[in-house]
């Protein structure tokens, strides 16, 4: 019976991994659609909204079923508890990608990007690598890649405020940038939240592997 | 007072919290307890203390020595041929295996419940009053009070109050087990030993016994051997994991089941062996 449960747990972990890469892919495509003014790509991201929701529901159902059938303990129980939380964070990351793509499609596709917001790309790259590392830690049950998350999250926060100040300057200089900059500030906020979710995933992976709770502020 | 142990498992004796227990916080203590059945060593260097008014569960695969350990606490292994014991089992500070230890008194203070309910083939009333009568209580009023009090404590009174003279053998399995608990309580024990008390019961009867155990710990110390890990997790405050006669890990139940310190414990409770 335990053998069957471990087989199903492994399957579930693979599903979480796939969901994680879908969320990452949605975020990546939404940023690309913004920089390349690619409405088609933005539409693709919007279509993936249902898929990531399905992953969330299906993994949750399967996790609860495993708990019900096998009443797991120790590392198995911690893994399932971590999975239930991690899928929520991944779902939100995917939804932020969808939110960015939504704005790109509705408001930014018609106009040229007037501003060269290098920091937005930077913050995205930071967040992307954090999510990737958190997923890798989950897949490999190895926490070495998430040890510097506190510093990396601080860097993301700094970049977000730097974008805020940059946008503020543009808006003061010329009111015609207000709409565009307001959107950029929201994007920066979304990406910064994605970084927070990567930290939450890392916390859960840490608990799953070691049985000890940590807080990455 | 710290316990020194030869146990090779770091967490096989006491959690840090338990190791600094004061004398009045625990009732039974094993010191370097070893037991052999002829040439076979069934218990190896067991050192542990059982907290007062707590439920301690002993888990482990079949043949690991958990029932043997439980039986040491009221000297039931004495009746087994070729059984040899070394070390000490202290009950309230006095060694149960001392040559001048009063076995009858100790068995009164340390009651035992078995896997299969074993009521005496007599009336419900006589089952409860059997022990007190042996201990020279003969007044009807007192015996009636004991019967009512113990059946109430065992949450059986409401079901049998109108038929105390009926044979105990007519009760259901769950009721019989609760009667056995009531019978054990009738001689005012301090500790209740339970050897898989729900193994032969259906889920509803099991639920009632588990609820009862949680009630009992307010007044008694309970040590329970169980194969059912979920049951151990539900009802016990402390859990000890045994393997091949050794105490591998002993600590708070939530810690043992959520985050065991020994790999062997983890492998057992996650079903990777056993």
C-alpha cells in the first residue's frame, strides 16, 4: 500500500513541477508580449488561465485523496502539505502573468512603448530565476539553491521602488506618460509579488525537506 | 536528573524535555532494561520514563518488543519460562523487580487491558466488584458505589445500569472492552497498560475507547501499545518507536509523526518498511 502511495506522490510532484513551469511560462510570455508588442502572444497567455486553474484544482483533489486513502506521516505528510500551499502560489504567479498580458492586449498593444524601462526587465529576470530555483529545490528536495532568497528578495524590492521613482519622474515630466507609467508601476508590483510567492514556495520546500519552518521576509 | 544510556540511537531514550523531568512528574522508569527469552534478546538497554497523566504510545513492527516491554511493567513476563530480565523498572521510585517488591499490590496499581476483551464469565456487577472483594472490600454500599463510579468513568453506565446482573458475556465487543477498563479502574490503579485495546473492535467501538482514553488521562497515566499509527497520533501525548528490541526514538507525538529525528522512525511511519 505504501509503495502505491509513494508512486502516486511522485506523480503528484511531477504535476506540481509541470504546473510550476506553466506559471513561469505565462509570466515569461506576458513580459515578452509587452516588450515585443505581441498581441498574439498576450492572447496565448490569456488562454492558459484555464489550464493553470485546472492544475490547481486537480492537484488539490489528488492530494486530498492521497491523504484520505493513506493517512501519510512525516516527510510524506509534509510533502503533501507543501504541495497544497505551493500550488496556490504557482496559481497566483500564473495569474499575474495573465494580468500583465491582459493589460498588454487591451491598453498597450496600440501604442509604442515610449519609455525604456530597463529595470522592469531586470526585476523580471530576478523573479524568474527565483521561481526557477524554488521549483528546482522542490523537484530535487535540495534546499541549497534557496538559501540566498532573503537577499534576492531585497534586490527585487529595491528594483520595484526604483521603477516607481523612474515612472514618477516620467509622469512629472510629461502627463502623456501617466497611463503607461501607471501600468508599468502595476507590473513592477505584480513581479515583486511573484518574487514574494517564490519566497513562500522556498519556505514550504524548506519545511518539506527539513521539517523546520523558516520565514523569508 | 539525566539518564545515561548505552543506546546507540541518539533519540532513543528521552527527548531533551523529558530528560530533565522531576521525580514527581513521571511514574514508571526503565533503567538499562534488558530481557531475554532463553537465548533471544527481546529488549536491549531500554531507558525511558513515562509521564504522569499523559498517554504514551509504543509503536513498532511486529516482534519489536513493544508488548514485551509493556508486560515488564506489571511483571507478566514472570510466568514465561526461560524469561530473564536485567536492569530496573521503577514504579514511583521503587524497583518492581526487587526481591521484596509486593507483586500483588503493584499489579493493583498498574492495571492492564488486553487486545481481546476478557470479561470474567459472570455478571457485569461481579466483574467490577471482583477486584475490590479480593482487596477485602465487602460492604454492599461501597461495592455499589465502586460499580457505578467505575462504569461511569468507563462511559458504560448508561448502557448497562438496568442490567448489572446480566452476564458480561452478553455485551458487545466494545462494551466488553469498556467493562474491562472499568474493572481495572475498580481497584484504584495509577497506571493503565493497554496492549492494542482496539485491535479487535469495529470503528465505532474503537472511537468510544479512544474518547475514553482521552478522558482517563485526566486521572491516570496510560501506556498503550498499538499497531495503528493514526491511533497513536490521535490519542497519545508521547510516542516511543521500537525496532528489534531497541528504543529508536522517544518524544512528543506531534514531533515523532511530523518530523522524526531518526531515519529508521521515518522509514517505519512512512511505510517504507514494516
